[in-house]
C-alpha cells in the first residue's frame, strides 16, 4: 500500500512518527498487546507457540502522533526453514525501528528464553523498553525484585508494567513511546490500521480458528492462503481459501467427521472476517496436502514467507 505524508505542524503541534518493534519469546502476549494498542484485531492469538509467523504492522494514529507497531514472531530455537525465517524476521525488525518493546511474562519471571533475547538486544543501539505483561497475575511485591533482576542484565530505556489482556497501563506505555519518536511524516492514512492486505488478515483469522481447535503437530503444520476474494453483485464478499497441511492424516483431522471440523472453522472465522470487513461474506474452504512445506524454500515463498 502507498504511504502518504502529512504536514509536520498541525495546529502548532509538531507531528511525531516512527516504528516500534514488539519483541519477546513465544506466548508472552505480543499479539494481544498489538490488538489492544490498535483497538482492533489484526494479529491472531492462541496459546500455541509460534502463532505469529510474519511481521504484522499495526498503525496507531492520533492528531499529532503515528506509531507503526511491528508484532514479530516469538524468538525461539528454530527446527525448520520456516523457523529460521521467523527468527530472522524478528531480529531484522530491530534494525528498522525507533524503539523496541521487550515483552516478558511477569507471571513466569526470568527464564532462559528471556536471557537469550537480551543478548540479542545488547547488539542494537535502539532504545529498549522492558514491558512486563500479565501483571494482573502477579503479587505487586514480586515486581520490584523482578525489575532488579532484569536491570542487572541490560540497561532499559523505560520499564512499564502492563496487562495487555485487561488494558492496564496501556496509555502510560503509549505516552512513554511517544517521547522517543522523532519529528516525522504521517506514513499511513489516519483510518488505516495495518499495511497488510485484507487477504492476509483474513487468512490469518482462518488459521487462528484451526489453532484453537487442534493440538499436537497440527498447529505448526498448517498454512492458509486466500485464492479468490471478490464482491458479488448482491454485495456479499466471496472468499475462497485453501488450508495447506503436510500429511494426508492431517487433512482428515482438519476436515473432521462428515466435514464437521471444517464447517466449524468456517463458522467461527466468518464472524471475525465480517467484523473486519464490515460486510456479509460467503467463505469457502478447501484442504490440500503440501508435503513438508515448512522446509521447502519455493513453497514458503509461494505462501508469502519472504524476507523482503
């Protein structure tokens, strides 16, 4: 999508803008935070690790500020070419931002995954915030010793405790981020909340429903693409989507007995997609097998996993 510029001075106020990465290990609430910051669901959420696979750009705009948030894949030890792509995507985000939010799960405390990420953060000059998520699950007296523990490992520009799920202290976080933004243009129109095309978000919403309804190897073995999306004469948006799996047995699980699983995926995804588009939709789903797609470079590119 094209970017537009705006005056740096509106009613006497200097306009500030910039890019901010949300970094953290898997399952600490990065996508939940992104959705709360933007005020609408654009990043899918589940309790499965590696839910986010791409950089998701979310745009927050006020009369004098625009912050483009980058929700990144959780940093973990990769076990496939897709995993390598996800790690490189997360780490590359640190090179193109004005600040980085290092999100931790305060209810779990410091772990090996956090230590690994801190070592990566030491390599960049970007201001890093320690954002302590899930404080609603932590006794207040535990926070100060935890802050001291993290501070011994890295010098953070700001430390902000929050609850992404409940919205606690989100306004404070936004105020602190704004202080670090330079004067700059408005990159996106005020009513735009992401730079990803609608097809991408629709595919992600379908994948989210499968994550919620499956377990074991299935969540990591699926990819979703939108092959057809158009407005019909009656105003209904037709969407044709393909769910890729790696094995025939997985295809049977996704379809379910008498197609029940696939019907339920479609039913749940339709609600979120209609809320996103503001239109009635007709959603048609197919399931296809692409054997070992996570390790095939060409297939990954065809599915949209590109470093550019």
